[in-house]
């Protein structure tokens, strides 16, 4: 049974949507989508086959939309933001291909993961190819600062992956340690995607920093909601199998909170299922009950709301506009997925 946590006044409030952001970036995104398909081509047949499988699998492409919206919001009128947005999406796609291999995931966005169809080696190598194409497009913009920001993000994401391995299946992981993982693994690309929109427009450092903060805190909120949805959502909302984190023995924030707040007997349950990997058919249901008992899902969502508030505040320095409103509503949308 899913956990439903009602929003205050939810019955009287219009449901947040990503559609305003989609509509305002639609013309640019159409060109980015063309660029994605063009740069995913190769005379090596397996490369476009695997890349297209994931690229066309229905992701919302929030990260490249952030680059496009940020650039347009600050008045950019060129077209280098299109290359940067394509590079951002390729970086994200590459990390998904790599993640599924590391995590041994069978589903991605509700479909079979590429590694299940073509194998781990092909998935990793195609991910590497997409990263190479991403850096090629960054160079084509001639913006050394954009290249610095996105290449740094690539390093930070890889560090986050390795850091996650070091805390994987360790129930003694602290909240601080877990937050360090998601700031690196997820939030870094959100931050870079938004920041380069201001960089390519040659906006002042204050605006670049504001958009970096917006993206980073949006990314943290986004990941925390994903953590909660793995125990309370649906496959349609999550884009992967519900309970995958539990079955893959991942330590996420709801687990960290439940373990810390639990009894000795409950901690033994988490050690057996996540550290030892000894899981039975009913364990996932019991895990959700423990999370409800200790308020772990509610508190994870509350923390997501906190980071969402920081993201919204970061945009306060920009004048009102349709794009600013759409970016603000994107925060609401990311958090509202939990309800």
C-alpha cells in the first residue's frame, strides 16, 4: 500500500506542472532533439541503436531544458546554448547507461535497461562515446568557462558514483554522508546545466551563482523525492521498478532515517536485508511499514521541500518573466511528484 502524504490545502491548489517550462523551451528543444539524434549517429551500428533506445524512452529532459530556459531568461539570443543543452543531455544519458551497469538494474524509464538487451560492455562503451560527443560540443561553443563547469561536473558525478559504492549496503551511513553522495551524483549536473545558461550569455557572476544554486538545490530535491517514491510511488512516476532501491540494497535517506530511529530488532532487519542481502518476498512491505512508523518518508519529503525553497529563493534576483515563473513551477513539479 502506498504512502500518501497530503499537501496543505492541496484540494484548493492548482497542481504543479512542468508544461510551462516545456512550452517555453519547445522551439529550442526541437533543435536540441535534432542535434541529439544527429550526434548519436555513428558508422558503428550498435552506438546509435543503444543511444536511441535510451534517448527515445520518454525522459522529460529537464536538465537540457534548464540550460535553455536559463539562457533565454537572462536574454541570450545566440545558439551556443543549444550545443550546451545537447551536451548536458548526453552527459546525463551516459551516466544512466553507466549507472544501470553498476546497479545491475533491469528497468530504465519503465523499459528494459540497455544492459539487459545489449550487455554491460556495450552499455558502458556507448556511454563513453556519448561523453566524448558531449565534450566535443562544449568545445564547439568556444566558451572555456562552460567547458570548465561541465567538465568539472563530469568529474564530480564520477566521484559521487565511487562515493556511493563506498557507502553501498552500509546501514551505518549517516545522513551527511548520504547527502554528499546525491549532491555529487545528481545535483552537480542540475547545477552545471543551469549555470552554463548564464555563462554562455556572459552574465555577471552573481547571476551565474544564482542559477548554479537554483540547479543544485533543485537536483537535491529531485533526488530526495525519487528516494521517497521508491518506497511509496509507482513505476509510472518513478521510471523504474518500485522497490528497486531496496532490492538493489541501496542506502537512501528513508533507510538512513528508519535505521537510526529504529529498535535493535528493526536495525537487525535492515542489516539482514541490505547488508547481508538476505531478502524474502514480504520484506519490502515490512520495510515500508517501518518507514511509516518512523516518519522516514514524510521527513524525506520535508527535506526535499526545504531544498526546493532554497532553489526558488535563488531566482529572486531575476526580474519577473514567463521563464522565471516556469522555472519556479518546475521546482513545485519535482516535489509534487511525491503526492
